[in-house]
C-alpha cells in the first residue's frame, strides 16, 4: 500500500507537491474549500480508475499463479500506478507514518494534523468526502505517542478543545490519549472553561477528560466512562445536561 510507495521517505517538498492543496479543505472561505473539494474528487477518481485497471490486470494474470503473477511486469506496473495515485489523494495520502522513527520530525506530520483538523472543524464534509475512521484512529494514536514541541503542542491542544465541544463522533475517545500526552496548564484551563460552559456536550466531555488527566493510570475504556457518568449523575442529578 502507501508504505510500499515510499511515503515515509519523502521530504517536505514532495509532500507539499502532492498534498499542499489539501489545506484548502480547512479554509474558512467556502469558495476555497469548494475548490479543494473539487481537487479531491478528481484525485479520488484517479485512484478509482487506477484500482479498476489493477483489478483487471490481477484477473488477467491470475492464471500465472501467485509467484509468477507478482513478477509479471504488467501486474507490477498496474500496482505501482494505483499506489502512486493514492499518494495524491485522501485519506490514502496521509498513510505511511514511520513505525519506529521520530514522528515529530516526519515531513508528513503537518498533513496528519491537517486531516484530524479537517474532521474536527468540518465533520460533515470530511464524512462525505474522505471518511476513514481507521485512519483517524491511527493518526490520533501516532501523534499521541510522539514527543512534540511548539507549535505542534498548540495544534494538539486546539484539537482536543474542538472535539470536547461537540457531540461524540466515532473514535473521539482516542483524543484522551492526546490530552494525556499534551497535559499542560493551557489545556487544563481550556478544559475547565469547557466544563463550566453552557454547552452540555462540552461539560460532559471536558469533565471526563479532566477526570482522567488526574488519574493517568486509569484506562480510558467504556466501563470507565460509564463509571464516571454514573458518579456524575449521582452528584449532579439525573439530567445529562445538569450544570456543574
């Protein structure tokens, strides 16, 4: 897949040439986002075309047997063409983070953060045009494992703040990892403001994250969440949107 195409070995210039346009997807200007969405649609069409050609080649070369098939030049060319098309599209283009390398120094990190920011700021557009819960989960876990300096820590803090203010979306629970990795005065201040806000989602989600930050050894599991919700209801009443 993308790793075989060598994404993790590319430098910042190569990433910008492939996916620099994608930052338009998080622009505040709707016209800029629309142009970026059109660019994405074309990139995804090219991926689909290349995949179709690869599948046809796979069927034609299948009688050769697995060993000969994977040495057949036409098969290898079709596979490379598909992999190359993936590198210019989303979500495929943000795959390939180094497994054992320094993620903080990875040239693809700004694009991984962009993909998460896009889902956080414009969830409906992300869902319609590039939904991939597995990619979201993997990227969150990867950035949470790395040691980051500014401005990446600020970006991660912004992401946690955005997520706690909204209704829960698939894999949002993974952001607890990010909060624990960043955990600083700025993040806690934002979470306290959210926990004391008029937004019932923010009160619940931020309160839970703060509770876990004070309990770093406690696993972030469904039973843990249910225990916290039950304790909260006993303290503040049965209404889910009870004020603190």
